[in-house]
C-alpha cells in the first residue's frame, strides 16, 4: 500500500491535504504454469481534505475521496474530528470519523470510525529530524450498508523516520480483520509505505 501525503498550510489555521494511495495484492504461486510470485493491481485512491484547527489540540476536517477499482469510480465523503495531545515522552492522537461511500453498483455505505494512535520517539524525548520513531494505529470501524452491519478492527504498527521538519517516511504492517461477528472472519495483511510532505 504505497501512499503519498502532501499537506499545505493555509492562513488562519486552515490546511489542505492531498493523498494518493494504491494497493497491489500478491497472488498465490501458480506452480502448474511455472509462475512464482505475482502481483495484481487492486485500486487507487485520490483524496482531498480541508481541515481547520479549533483550539490548542483539536481540528475539524471534511474531505472527498475518489476510488478507481475494477474500471469504475467510487466516491466517498468524510467528516473528521481529531484530538492530539503531547505528553513527556510520546504523543497521543484520537480521530473520530464518519464517511459515506457512493458506489453505483451497491447501496450507500455509512461508516463510523475511531482511531487511537500513540507515537514514540526512539531517541530523546521528542521526534526530531534525522531520527526514528514508532507509531501504532488501532482503529475500530463500524459499517452500515443496506440492512447489514459489520465491524472491522485495524492494527497498524509503523516505523517512521523524519528526514526534516517537512518530510518523513513510515513503513509497517497493516492488519485488518472483519466479519467475525457473523462467524465468517476475513483477515487481510498489507505492507504499508507512506511518505509525508509539507509544502
């Protein structure tokens, strides 16, 4: 799951974020045809989010996402409230999100999400340029579509490196599990590689 995040600061505590993310899945080895590891393109996401800082540690955001998957366009609207608080040796972020996904071939999907993210420097008491840090995303995602409901859990440990105050890279595992409420558990493992840039 390679991704690029570009953030642009605007006047009066506003900011604009553009994100591109793509997914490729590893297919099973096809030994009968003599083929080893193969990768399949899954989708691409393009999103634009406008946020406003409200108070010392809080921000409100709204955004739009376009997904290209199976030769069709899927659209999503998002609304988000974030709280970030710094402590002596780490930073803790809470993110509350609602979104609505519009797919011409499926009923509208409504989701309510909560993510908690502690972030720790691996040297010193704060994350500074040319230093590594550790970040752990833990998200709970409730999905309502038609008459169906599902809960997805996400666990994403990441190792990050801050090159400068405006550029950093994160790498780690993205583990997702859902459908366990219906005794039909689905598990997905992704490799996450994200570059963050402020301009």
